[in-house]
């Protein structure tokens, strides 16, 4: 299947044609296409052609407003993600398909997941350069790595600049003026972006943390980044996937600098929430990094506990145009404002070191009262993990920092930067609210950092639970519950047969009240908002507002009734020109949150009075803090549920062990009674045994006498049997010896017959040798004839006379040797005849010996056989020597024939002349 076929099928599916395949079959065809072309050498060209076909289909057949078509196209891209290059997803499909899909709230969950997976696949980094030897591949990987980094930065810019920013007043006003559909799209866009960034951070934490660090340098983005970090660190996979990387990353220093330098209480509150969650996680996953961060964590704690509450901006901050009064009247109003509020300036004005390059963030929400960031939980975790160092710092902050060689973060020394008296006084409520840590008795600040941590074997839920129990209220509740449980266990003891243990009934926990910061900020809103002058003041129930806030903070499901279509116009009435100090504080009112149609019909933002803007900013800040608190409470609740589950499991095991121990104790009692009964029976049996033992001794004596007689009789029988056994043994030995001798004789005879048969073919070969010798003699005679003819030509061969003479001498020598060999052969034949006669005689003697066996004949036969064997061996040796000599003679004769034949061919033999006399030469 080709790319054009796939695009044609996709087009038919999108157009709902009658012959269109089903979506599952289309996806199966795409998977088969990817498997066939993924590893092919032309994968790049195929991917380029496929991308062009898909762009053509997207331009002509896909309607992005129709969710079904968008879902099908996203599914196709998802199944082609391994074949399509990541850069095409980044540069082409993100803007065309993926980003509109992430903005669509009606899109199905699988389609949204497909879009997210495509982004995650595009963010996959290329392989490292050390694994790639080709320079072109390295350059391509560098370009791809740069594209991926730019795309990650682009996603972060979308999250910070394009998504809804809850900490921006302009975004809140714009949000209030949007319709429900646009709101839902913006909310979906932000949620999907956050989900993608969180998944990216869990897969590749260092890349995301580096991007967050660079973005954190901008003060306007810090609140939004902290909200993202709050969600990121709340993920269940964060401790294992990214905790160790974040502990050693520069982003942690930026978070601590933000708590130390920035003047925004909202940012510090959210930052404290994030650090509170990170402390137990770092303690388990990155303990050494946490110890290195400890001095700056303590500096941040000192900054938070010395925080002063910033007052709500009054009419002094408003211009005469905003008040709608004459400048002279506005001046009189400012004179009536008390000067005590100037003493509550919380801005950190200490100059920061230039090398840190830190831009300080002032108030995020102008015109609102600044609540104190709650340091209780942050202090509780620091006090639990490092009790000695925490108390040492609170007692002597400057000397502690000097002992740990911590350089001042300001241009001034720590003595001028830190107010030790204020730190001690402000930390007293925190110390009184916690019980004594046991390690304060056994360790000091130095040994606490050097010795192994007491919590190194703990998990995160256990650290959270143990830290919670350091609080005085939690400890008292725990002791009270433990006392109740002990009283119930004493009043109702468990029976021997325990029923199956059921889980304890958890009583409903009352909904906690608002935190001090939230309550104080809410009261400050009600106290400082100037009441509008209206014929009929809006009546708002304070109890209902508190109940609503508690319900929203507790995470319960709520139902909104009587939604207000628009904001009450009475809130937009111009404030009165009188001094706000004369307004009684009992008439505190609150402004409800803006609705979706709150700004419909208003011409411009200039119509919003100042007190309404202050209420919106305060409510916006309250929403952010409540969401941050809710996120922290949910995280703590999740960890507490895990810890409770483990404790309950241990409790069930301990209770089962107690029941088992009680059962074993009862069994032991039963066994003791049984042992006592058995001991009594054993004593009775021992008495009976002693009586029977005496009777047995008498009976045994009688048996011993009888046994002695039987043994004597048996000894005589044994002696007779031994004698008979010896005689039988001797007879058997004699028979065995005779059998061996007979076998040896038979074997020797067989060997002799075998040797005779072996020598028979050798004798035949001797006859053959004799015939060959006769043939050689005849050949020699022929050679003599030839030599005689050659001698007749002696006159023509005078040059070769000496040579022929030598040959004649050699022939004479060979003739003598031949004669000697004939004599030797004749002697050997005679010896063979003699041996045959002896052999025949030996056979006759053997036959006679078989008839009359006798030891003397056997010995003679043995001697004769030995002698014949030796003679046969000598003959065999001589025969082999003769054979060798015959072979040598044959070789010599052959060489002589070759030489004579060569000479004959070389010289032409002339015709014999009758005038030349023949020479008589004897050979």
C-alpha cells in the first residue's frame, strides 16, 4: 500500500463515502504501512510524500469545527507518529491540527490524548552525538535538538502568555467579559497545556526545569510558574521521576531567592506550599541535596516569620479623578487617614547582590491587603527533619550562617539584614505549637548533618504523618484517641476465639475552618472596602460567605443556585465624598465574584469604580491562595491516606499476632496438663518395667545356659564343615589347574597351525621368486647376446671400450652373487623339507599324545614346539632378508637395462661384416 492509497482511504472516511472503510480498518492499514516502511532505506522520501498527501487532505477534506473529522485525523497522525519526522509535527501539524484540537472542549478524551502523545513524541530528544560517527548526522541532530528546545520554549510561552493567567487583573476582567463557550475553550486550552508540560517534565525533568528556570527570571511570570510547580509536584510519579533532578537544579535556588527577596505575599504563600511538599520528597529521594539547601531554607523561614501584614490601599492611593471629587476635597480626605498604617510597610528594601541578577517582584495585586504567608507547615517539616539546626538558627541566626560559611545575599552583612530579636519573638508561637523533638536531646547541629539521617528508611507518607504529630493539637488528639482505644480494649477484652477483624469505623471529621491568612484577608476586604453611597445598600450575609468559602476549600461537591446574570449595578455607584474613617466598621460588605455576563453592556473598563477593582483583586488573590491550600491539603490527605493504610495494616498484623499469641498461650496450658498426665503414666510404667526386668533376668539366665550348649554343638559342626570345605577346595583347584594346562596346550597347537597357515603364502611367494629369477636369467642371456653383438662392433666403439669393460666386470660380479643366491635357495629348500618332515612328525606325536595323555609327553611336546617356533622365526627373518636382496637385484638389473637401452639408441648399430672376426667374450 502506498501513501496515495492511504490518503484516498482517509479522504473517503472523512467524506463519509459509501465505499469508505471503517475507522478501525483504516488504522490497521496505517499500522501495517508503518511496519513495512519504518526500517526501509527510503523512509525519508516516503514520509515526505505522506506528509504532502496529509496536508492536501487537511486543506480539502478536514473541517476543524467538526469534532468527528478532527478525531479521525488525530488518530491517523498518532498511528503515523513513528514514521513522520518530529520536525514535521513541530513546524506543520501543531499549528494546523494539534493546537486547535487542544482548544476544543468537546473533543473526545482519546483524541485529546492522541494530540498530547504527538507533542510528547515531537519533544523526544535525538540520540547523543557520541553515538553517531557521521558529521552530517551530528549536524542534523543538533538542528533537531535546537528545534525541540524552541518548541518546548514555545509551549511554555503559550502557557504563560496565551493561557488564562489567574494572577493577572486584566485576564480576570477579560475572563469576566467572555461568554461561556470562549471560557470553556480557554480553560480547556490551559488544562491541556499544563498536562502536556507536566508529562514532559515527568519524562525529561532536566529539560523542563531548565526552561522553568529561565522563565522564572521574569517577575510577572513567577506566580503562574509557582502554580504550575504546585500541580507538577503533586503528581504521584514526581518523587520517582523528577525529585532528584529538581533537588540539584538551579530552579530550587530561584524558588528560595523568590521567598527571600520578593515582596508579594501571594507569591510567597504559593512558594511555601510548593516547598512544604518538596521537603519530605527531597528527604526520601535526595537527602544530601536537601542538606545543602538547608541554610537558605532557614533564611526563607526567617523572612516569612518576620513578615508584616500590608494594609489595604485606602483613598490616599486613589486619584481625585478616580474618586470623582474635587482635588481639594481629596486632599482633606487624605489628611483624615491615620498615619499608623505607614508603619506596616512590608517591602524588602535591602539591596540585593549584583552578581545574583535578581529582579524583585513587588505586590502582585495592588490595592489589596497583604496577608502573612502561613509558615506553620513549612516550619513543622523543617523542625521534624532538622530540629537541632532549626532551633540553632532561630536562637542565633547570624552566628549559624557564619559557622556554615553562608555568604550574605545582600550587599550588607547578615547582622544588618537579619533582626535577631524579631526572629526570636516571632518564632515563639511556632515553638509553643510543637512538641519537643526527641533528637534535640541526643544530637547537636553539627552531628545532625554528619550522622546518618533518622528518616532515611522512611517513606514520604510516614514523614508527613510523623511531622503532623509534632503539632501540639495533632499530638493531643492522637493521645486522646489512643486513650479512648485503650479504654475500649480494656472494657471489652478479646475472647479466645477472635472473630475476623473489621476495619475501624472512621468518625466524620468536621470541616476545618479557614486558615488564619484566608480569614484575616477576607475580614480585611470587608473592613476596608469603602461602602458605596446608594439609596439601598446591598445586603450580603457574612455567614453565608464564610460557609461558601469553607465548602469550596473542603473540596465538597456544591450546587450553584440562583446564578446572578449580571453584577449588581449598585456596586458601580460612585463612592461618597465623605471621609472613610467616619464610616462605622460594623457595616462590612463583600463583593461577589464577577459572572460571565458581568461586563456585558458596559462601554469600557473605566466605568469600574476603585472599590470594585479592589474587591476583584482581593477575591482573585483569595481564589489563588485557596486553590494552593486545597492542592496542599489534597496532597497531604493523599499521603496521610497512604500512611493510615500502612498503619492500619501494621495494626491488623499486630492484632492478629496478639490473637495468635493468646491462642498459643492456651495451647501451652493444655500441653502442660497433658505433660503432667503423661509423667504420671510414665512413673507407673517404670514400676511395671522394674518388675518385668527382674523376671526377665531369671529367664535370661536360663537362656544363656541353653545357648552355651548350643554354641558348643555348633563349634563341632563348624570344624567338620571346614574340613570338608578344604577338601572340596583342593579338588576344585586340581581340576582348575588341569583345565588351564589343557587350554594352554590347545592354544599352542592352534597357534602353530595358524603360523603354518601364515607361512604358506610366504612359501608360495618364494616359488614365485624362483620363477622370476629364471626369467631374469633368460633375460640375462638375451642381454649377453646383445652384448656379443655390441662387442663385434668394438672397432666402431673404441671410445666406449673402457666403459663397457666396467660393465662386464659388474655383470661378472652379479653372476657370482646369483650363483651364491642359488646355493642359498637350495639350502633353504632343504631346510623347509626338513621342517615339513619334523612338522609331520610333531603332528603324529600330537595325535599320539591326545590318545595317551601324559605329563612327560606334554613337556616334550612343549619343548619341540618351542624349538620349531624359534626355527620358524629364523627362517622368516632370513626369508625377509632374501626378499630385500632380490628387490635390490631387480632394481640394479632395471637400471642396467635402462643404461644399455640408452646407449643402444644413441649409437647406430652397423651391419656385421663377415670379414671382421667375432670376439669370444664370456660372461
